[in-house]
């Protein structure tokens, strides 16, 4: 059931944290990065959507949300403008492992690593952490999921295309500017939404890998966010 109580850990006093975790001992850890998402979307999209989904899941189903981590690893956009991508996951893993150790000591029983940046390297990193924690056999259960894994959304995951634009619209609609995209050349139509020519800075959809975001339907945004948040909360419930 949705609640109006604050769920962001950094905003809470200790008594509020204790009360929330007594009801549901789950903490969501949203993960993202700073990464080019073409001209029409903010560079913090992956973290913004991860945080928004986690807050919705915690608000509707219980638990708290740890501050989002704006560092990620992997993917094909590391050399794009305004992208800060860690070359390997070593330092990120260290931060997350220490955070999980402290959360376990503080009585959290389920920690959900949820990443809006779903490059294979990032997904492998959090899957490894989930596996390592399971092997330890301690009281804390770690769940690692990416936004691309969500079920029941009805829109295929992409990078800066219809999917990511739709989810961001549910959270930060004023941060989308489709007018910043150059028109496509009708003389050179492309039916391949993952065409490698989109790595060309001269392409109107530079860095977009997925359907042209101008096709997105804002009326689907709220339902998409709700579906992802409901799915994520169910993942956490299965591990409690």
C-alpha cells in the first residue's frame, strides 16, 4: 500500500529509520552513472530512473532507499561527451561491499542492488556481489537486478530510446527535450534501431540504441514506472 512517509535514508532521523525497518527490513541501493543519452535526455538518466523506481517500490511496499551511486562501469558510450565511466568495477565493488557490511550490522535483512545502467559489465558486477553474499550465508540477503530485467512493462529496454525516455517522463518530464534532436534524413531511412552508424556524432540519433524516442507515448509513462516498481518490490519479497 502506498504511503506518504519519506523513504530516502539520508533524510531520516534514526527513530524514523528504525520504525521503517521494523515494518520492512529492506533497503534499496539505486545505481547509475553519468553517461551520454543523446541530445534530448540528461546525462544522469540511469541514476535518476533507478532512484525513482526504488523510491516508488519502497513507498508502495515498504523499505528504505539508500542514496544513489552515480558511478558505473561498462557499455559502449565511455568515450562520449559528458560520460564518466569507471574502467573496471573494482572501486565500485569496494564501496558496495562496505555499504552492505554496515547495513547487515545495522539490522537490514534484504538489500536490493538496482541498476538503471545495464551494460553487461555492470550487470555482471552486481550479480557477482549477490552470489558472493549468498555464499557467506549471513543474515543479509542481497538481490541484484537491472531495470532491463523488469517484467510486465510492455516496452523493450533500450539506450536513450523509447523505453528510457518513457520511464524518465514518469519522474522528470521537464528534463526531456525532443526538440534538441535533429530531424532524420528521409532519403536515408534506417529500420535498424541498433544501427552502428548511431555511434557517428553526425547521426541525428547519436548514441541512441533503440526506437527513435520521438515515437514514445507519454501516456504510458506512469504505468511503466508502476510496473517496474511492483516487479522490483516482488524481487525483494522473494528473498526476505
